[in-house]
C-alpha cells in the first residue's frame, strides 16, 4: 500500500480512539464522500451509482441477491469465471433449480461472441455474468463485446472486475454493465476488507435491491413497510469500517492522480517483458488470449512448480501458487495441476523483472 493510504487509515483510527466512532465519521464526512467521488471518477460514472462493499465477493453476492431467480431461469457465464462466482451460481442452481450455461471459447481462448448471441436468443437468460480478468490467468475477457449484446437484448449484466480495477482502464459506459464489483486490496493497493459495487441507473430504476436491507438502504415508513433509497447505497450496510474506507478513498485518489491509462501502459511493458523472458527460458507460459494483463501464470514444461516455488521464496519474491481447484475448468483444459502467478505492478521496475527472470533462468540451465 502507498504510505498515504496507511497514514489515512491510521489517522482515522486515532480519531476514533479520541472522539468515538460516530463523531469521527461526522468530522470526516468529506473524506468519506471522497470514496464515492474517486470511485466514480475511476470507472466513469456518478457517485450515486457506487456502493461500498467489504470485498468484491461481498458486492457480487449482494448484486446476485437483488435478482429474483426462479426455477427454469438461466445464467450464462464463462469457463474462466472466478471460483467464488462459479460456486455462487451452483448454489443458486441447487436452491432454485436454475440452469448454468457456459459460453464457448474460440481456439485463441477469446470468448465466442457468436455463441454468446446464439445462447441469448435460445435461452433468454435472467443474467449474464463475466469475470473481466480471471485470477488464474492473464486473460482479459471481452466484457465490452458482451456488454453490447446485453444492451441489444436487454439482459442483466454482472461483471467481476476484481483483478482489472487498478491495473487497466475500466469504463462502465463502454462495458454497458448493470453491476460491477471490485476489491480494494489488490491492484488498487487499498486496505483489506474494502471494495465497491457499481449499480447502473437501469438497475436502480427497476428498484433492484439486495435481499437483506438495513437502515442505511431503506427508511422504515410503517409498522410493516419500508421505502428504499434511490442510490446505490441501498446495497450498503450501516456498520462498515470507516478507517479502511477512508484508506481506500486515498488509494483511489492515488491511482486517479497517476492516471489509469499510464498505469495500464507501464504494466503491459512489465508483463510482456516477463512473459518473453519466461518463454525464452523454456518455461510454459499458461496465459492465453489476444489481450493479456499483468497476471502472469507459468510452470515448468512438465507442469512442476516446486523448484520455482523454492527459488522465489528463498529470494523473497512475492508470488501466488494457483491450484487446479482454483480454476477447475481452465486448468483441466490446460492439463496442469499447479501454476505460479506473478503480478508485476507499476511500483515495480524493469530491473526487478530482469532480476526475477535471471533467478528463474538459473532453474532451467
């Protein structure tokens, strides 16, 4: 996290210590509102379309709960959607007897938009859900192309942008989504326990709101009735970690000040260089697609990752090991059980990329 993010978080905690939670929130109303303003700026929308969430998955679950599924309904998704989303769909299938349909991929692993349109016409889905960048792969899925189809056929559209917000430009006006979720702790460099949910004007005008409301999302108007508010805050809960929220607001401001176009451009150079170096050293790079992100996944030609794991750990290189159960469909198709994930970001240097590449080269030679 940037030092300014840590400082903002700690400063608020000290004010809570001195004045109490309610007073600290009132005194920092401007900083709290900055969260909505900076998030809106980041993804090209209005503050009224933004809700704070505890994580991307938290926002995702709230969005799903606002949809009145019934037996026979259909969700169209992809083979590369995030594990938690796939499990949520299966849970809905078990509870409401809905159908889950996964769209085909083209030979280059891009989404088959013709198949998408065919499935929309055939099944009239209740929801289309796409993960922008899978956690297990560098693939950037064509959420804009899918969004055009959703707009054309008036289908609800939910996008998981957990791995894309903060590393590439994300524009909800171009994506045409009804819901979009993201987390604070990943490429946004914010505190853990933060995230946001974008809710479109279309969804708000349709009075879509989560299954469980509280006093922040609705007004109690009669003994047995309530009135929901007209902004995305209907998806929030009254109790939330204001210190973390203020820290997240600073992380958003920090990224906006640099500029997401510059961040994306620099990140691409880092990731492209790393992939080229890995391929030149005979590692198996697992990322597929025409447009790739800063998530770089790879293994040795025989699928082994133990030596890579040890070398990176010994030299204090931060990485993540993904397992088959994290991406069951994708890893099965690639015939791997494990993959090493490196995620260079704009605070990294090209010299660091070369240093890591040299460490890995020593494994192969």
